[in-house]
């Protein structure tokens, strides 16, 4: 019985040695499959991150445009003039209130 086990073990070892190249290729195929899975996962994560960053960029762009509109509306001459009249009691000078200074 033990001789049969030894003989079987020797036969299996010879078979492995005979088909060593096939086993090597099988291992490479399995490693390649896992590499494809891993890099697909990384690609999906990167794509998701790009989508999030694009959405954030769009939100910031909208906020920037709103701030520009607000800045333009606050900088309008009529708005500044009305606030100067209302809060600071300022008025436009008349022609007689103007003083001209001449430099020599």
C-alpha cells in the first residue's frame, strides 16, 4: 500500500513536471484576472472622484457668477448715490459750491 502511494506520488510529480509550462500559464492567467479586477476598481474610483470634482466645480462656478452679479449690482452708480443720500445725508454739489484750484 505504501509502495502504491509512493508510486502515485512519483507519477503525480512527473505529470506536474511534464505540464509545468501549462501550470505556469494558468497561474499567469489567474494573476492577470486579478489585475484586471483591481485596475477596473481603481478606474471606477477615479471616475467617481472626477465626477464629484466636476460637480463641485460647477457649483463653485455658479456661486462665482452670483457673486459677480451681486458685486455689479452693488457697484452701480445709482445704488451708491442713493445710499450716500440716505445714510450719509450727502448731496451733489451745485455749481456755486465748486471750488477750482489752479496750480502755478
